[in-house]
C-alpha cells in the first residue's frame, strides 16, 4: 500500500506530520512518500504543482494533504482545483459531528461555480457556473449511498428559485434518491445554512453544489469549535485525497499551536476508506478522549501545543 503525504504550506507542515505518525503506527506495512506542493515550492521553483507531482499523487492508494497558501498573484492557478480536476475527485465529503448531531455534507467538487471557466476584465468579469446531468447524478449516487448506510435522510441544498442551473441539479438528485429509495427533500441553501446551525440534530446527509458546500461546511465549523476540527475527503472513481477543511493559517503558522485534530480526523477518514474501519474508529475515540481530558490547542480554549495534542492521541492509541 502506498500513501502520499503532501503537507503543503503554513500549518500544513505542522499538523500533517502528526497525522502521518498516527498512520505510520496503524498501517505498519504501508509505504509513505512525500510530495511537495504549494506556494513555498512555487517561490523556489516557479511551479506549485508539476506534472510529475500529479503523477506521484496518482501513484498512491490514498493521499493525505495539508493546505496550500494562495498568493495574491493573478498568474497563480489553484493547486487544489488542478488536483481535483486531474484526479477527478468529484465527491467532497465533510462530516460535521458533535454532541447530539452527526451530519455529512456531500459537496460536488468538479463543476458548479468552480468550473474555472472565466473571463476577467477591468469593467466586467464573469465565471461560468456549470451543472451537468452526469455530474449531478454521480454526486447524488454518492450521497444516497452514504444516506443508506446512515439514517436514510437526504436534503438537497440548492438555489433553483434564482439559479436556473440548479433546477437540473435539484431534479437529478430527486430522481436518483427516488430510484435509490432514499427519503429526500429540497431546501434553499441560504435558509438551510441557518437551520443547520440552529437545529443540527435534524440533519443526516446534505448534498449540494460546489460553492454552496464550501460555504456551508465552513459555517458548520461553528458547531464543532472551529475550522481546526473539521476533516474532509475528496473521492473519485480511482483516487482518494484527504485533507483538513482549514487553510494554511499564516496568522498562526510557525508557532506550534495549530490544532491537529482536523488533520488527524482526515487520517481517520483515510483509514476508513482503505477498509480499516476499526482503526478509524479508534482514532476518533482517541480524539474524543484527549479533548475530554482538556488537552486542547488555544483555538479551543486550551494551552496545549500541536505536538502535545498529537502525542496525547498517539499515547491513547498505543
Ligand atoms: P484558514 O483556514 O487558513 O484560517 C482561518 C482562521 O482559522 C485563521 O484565523 C486561522 O488561524 C484559524 N485556523 C485555521 N485552521 C486552524 C487550526 N488547525 N488550528 C487553529 N486555528 C486554525 O483560512 P484563510 O485565513 O482564509 O486562508 C489562509 C490561506 O490558506 C490562504 O492563502 C488561503 O488561500 C489558503 N486556504 C487553503 C485551503 C486549502 O489548502 N485547502 C483552504 C482554505 C484556505
Ligand atoms: Mg473553504
């Protein structure tokens, strides 16, 4: 088994080594290899992600990624968008769990408003929002598959009242849910976001388009104590890519205080994806134990370092 490790920039370099140690412990037979990506690499070499890097990522059974910094340079094209497209990672899964709620946000990851089809001018700039039947159908199948393993309840987040492209998304999701026997309802994404924050226990699986899923899942960080807690998976037919939801956090990078839990939970999702469900659950349990013991980084009101939280999780696991 081959696991690619791409810490990226900023706190990615601090939280990913912690998550890697956990994976090395739980997957003793696996081969781990580094892939350097991101802004630091771009500054040094002129490229944030080369064709060889894409090849290396593809030559893996799973990828653990940290975060990359986006510089304010118009020539710089997004590393993550490129990876998602080239590896066709169409499903972005973002679980949000806490006391009395367990939500899975399923975000379409390859089209929508992040199509990359843009015309930039000084007086007028446009971005094309692309919704296809094929793209909607496969994300709906993924969401329904998860709903069937969970509480069989699907909410389709959309804005079809204003965006006519969302009519295709909404109706495709509804017909896939009917076919799959999943109980589904539709909701407008703006009101839905508020309702999820107010009544998280009412939600199981939520499927939505690219940008809505991006915003909804960050907003749900409110329910879990912030961005430092939220893991994610990017899944395609062939490849699987796991990353914390947060970015490179330049404001706290280098201080050793970044919360490693989002990265550790991303490693747990990687384990589950490889069929190591027992190990994945053990990691989640260890995280719960460490938090309950009050071993927390400052974003959660604690005074532990990244290393101390990581060590406590590893100690609990071993
Ligand atoms: P961010 O997620 O890096 O930080 C937002 C706020 O949350 C900051 O105050 C940060 O200190 C805090 N935070 C985030 N993760 C944390 C953690 N693990 N522990 C404690 N505090 C944490 O988002 P921001 O500031 O909008 O972006 C910073 C850079 O990261 C930008 O260059 C942006 O483009 C990039 N970015 C990259 C992403 C990725 O690689 N997936 C995702 C989001 C942003
Ligand atoms: Mg985001």
